[in-house]
C-alpha cells in the first residue's frame, strides 16, 4: 500500500497516519499537501481544486490553482467573489 503521508509503499504505520503539526486532520484534510492532476492541470491540494472550480475557464481559476497555500486559495476566491457577486 502506498502511504499518503510519506509516499512510500509499506504497511500502514500509525506514525504515518498521525497528522502533521501544521494540519490537525492530516491526510483527510482538503489542506493536506498532496498534488492532484485533473484535466492536465496540477493542483497542490484538494482545496486549491475545490476553490478554483468556482471560476472554471477563467484566469481566476489559474490564479487560485497557483496560490501559495490552501488558505491563500480560499482567500483569493473570496476576493474574486466579492468583486463578482
């Protein structure tokens, strides 16, 4: 089995399931740093993808995808929504 935390193939180790200090929910969080590739675009976290899909096909989608952190991706979306909504 491929460990989601350390990206090595091994039996599930409780140490690998414990959340890192910066993320109390660990691998179950949208903020977990694990790049995903969807439709030829790579997103640093699930949160980046989730927030970017509120503006599909626009430059805002790219800005959110390229945000430095998942929190920044959400903030970027909030700023854009305030302008558009």
